[in-house]
C-alpha cells in the first residue's frame, strides 16, 4: 500500500480527492490554496527544479511568507527523504 495514500485517508482525504491528485489543476476537489501548494510541490520535485514565476506568485497570493518557508522546507525535506530511501 502507498503510505502517502494511507496517511491522506487517515487524515480525512476522500478517495475521490486522492484519485484526482494527478489532475489537481482541473479538479474541483482541491481549494485554491491546495492547488497552489501542489503546483509548487510539483515544480520543486522535478529535475531540474522548475518553479515558474507564475507558480510562485500564486503561492505567494495564497500563503504568508512564514507559511511559504514552512511549505518549501517541508517539500525539500520530503524530496530528500524520497530520493534517499
């Protein structure tokens, strides 16, 4: 079982929302903030990193500077963990 799926389910994500993650931009299952966080995550996860000005501007519109620091740090930590495991 995918541990991220299990964790998401345990924390209240519906099966429909989990199934829609690959097409989060077009899905009605995600809020604007969630879409901004997912787009930032996607941009930081690809190699080489590709966070466009538009993606970062949307994240800035949705989150405070403090929240962005925490979000970016969490994304970086998870990327490192995934690549190390």
